[in-house]
C-alpha cells in the first residue's frame, strides 16, 4: 500500500513539476491528443450524411488506395474525415496502451496518420503493416513500444496491401490473402531498414521514414512489373470548392494558437524564440524542451501559413492537400516553423515558375507543403541553402512516383531523403570554411572529439 501511495505521489508531483516548466505530462498529453481526435470526429459528423457512413467506409477500405486516391473524391468530406478520425484514434489508443511517451516524434507520427487518413490509409491496409512490426519485436525479443512509432510511419506502405487485395488480376479471396501476407512481410522488414537509413540523412530530413518506404516500394513495384502486374499511376482528386475543409483547418489552427497562447501567458511560459532558434533536427525533442503551449502555438502558426499559401494560389482544398497540411502541422513539433519554412517555400515557388506543371495542381501544391521536411537546412545553411533544397526537392518529387508506382504514400519523404543524402554533403563542403555545419561542425564526431 505504501508503494502504491508513493507511486501516486511521485507521479502527481512529477506531473506538477512538468506543468510548472510548461512541459507536457503523459496524462495531459494524451488528453490533448484525444481532444484533437474528438475535434476530427465532430467535424466529420457535421459534414457527413449519417445514413451513408457505413457505405462510405466500405468504399474507402475496399479501394486500391495508392497515390493519389483522394477519399474526399471517393466518398465525401465527412466520409474522409471520419476515416481520418478512426485512424487517429487507433494510433493514439495503441500508443496509450503501450505507454509511449508524448514527444515531438510521437505527435508527428499521429498527425501523419491523420493526414494520410484523408488519402490512401485506412484500417484495412494498416493492420497487416502493424502486425509485421509486432512480429519483428517478437522475433527480436524487444517490447513493441520500442518500435511503435516506426509502425505508425511504416503504414506509408499501406497501398501495397490494397493493391494486391483489390487487383483485378487476382481472385478476390486470394488477392486479400496475398495482400495481407505481403503487408505483414513489409512491416517486418521496414523496422531494420528504417533504423539503417535514418543515419543517412544527417538528421535534416524529418520524413526519414518516407525514404525507407520509397526504397522498399520501388523494389516491390519492380518485382510486380517483372511478373506483368501493371501498376498504373492515378490521380483521383476532388474538384470544386471544399469549404468544410477550409473551415476545419482554419478552426484547428486558431484553436491551437488560442489555447497555447492563453495557457503560456497564464503560466508565464511564452517563449517562441526557443522554437524559432531550434535546428529542426528530429532527435531534438522540441515539445519537451520548449513546452506544450509554445509548441501548440507553433503548430497553429504553421497551419495558418499553409492555409495562406493555398489561399493566395487560389487552390481548392482537397484530401491530399489537407492531409499534407496535417502532416506538416504535426512535424512542427519537431522543429518546422514559419521562419525556416519561408526559404523552402521560395525555392519551391521558383521551381514551379519554371516547370511544365501548373502551380495550382495538387501535386505541385503538396510538394510545396511537404518541402518543410527539410526545414533544418535553412537553420544550418541559411536562406540560400533552404531555397536550393526547396528547388531541387520540387524537381525530384514531380518525377519520382514512377519508381514506386504510387505504392508509397510518403512520395515527398522519399524525395526529401534523396535530396538530403545528395545535397547536404555538398552544402557542407561549400560552407566548411564558415560556421561549422552538420557534417564538419560541432555536431560531428570529429568536433566532439575536439
């Protein structure tokens, strides 16, 4: 009994100490995440027709779902949001069950599940990937908690499951069996690959899981084509104005800013400079260092910045664009912010004025939004470095989907990983005589020895 009381007191005072610092406690962290999930669910209920819920969920789960399949176009705004809320609840509930700490990386993983729940990710194609990661943890005799965030990121390859399960070239039941089998195997090998590839990006591409899934899906697509399976690129996106999505994204951003600002001022913890001076590298937990309230303000500001960009272009908000915005809002807990985002936007806009694609096409808009994955480059190499990688990222992402045939939802993450691998060493070489950077700077092993 004494041990139980001591544990309760320790937890109470520990959470109270965290709260005084402005840092999030486990209990409060999950409360805010479930509140976010409730916001999604209420938005779905408001914008959907209740009698169509079951039918729309079946339509989503039984679609091939590879890039780009806009669930808004496939069903409705309410149906897509309902699917996203289900996926978000599953992600949060699984993390809560295994007591995963609420960190910037965990927040970003949940928001990425939310974003891709609007196009390409559903409960049917998520389960086998998760089972594969669970199998890996069992074989390695390690707790699943250790690999749970990788499991959430690994669901980027979910379209592999749906592609085989609902491919017209295979009988229905056999296709579902093959799809689930390949999904489990994919989840199994994603963990060691992700852990290996993470070191290649010099910690400047915060979508490193996208590169892993891109490499894996490129291999799968190549094998499929060798055996005569045609993987056809598709672009199912909603047309016309989607006012409900605009209302939802703006409301979410304002709620984050309002709540974060009110609580930060009340507790005298307002310090956005700590975030704006952050390098954006994923191993730095901005949520723990800067506090939950400042992080929420930053996430809300990024949401408004992205909405402003879309509004200036006059682009109609659809599932892929809104999903990309959710992902970047989530990764604002890992270091993306307004000031290191603007040079990347500038590089993307410069590339868009020169290429053959219209600036208002969904693929170019999502490329601009997802360029925020390379936010750390701006901090390390200045606005010129940010513009360079933004420009190169755009040129690559518009042509790289042919490799994996749309089986990889994190197409921009694949491109961002390649850009980080190729450009960062060059930028570091040209800056070696100036302030130390990633490869030759104070973060390098050589510098630490000195």
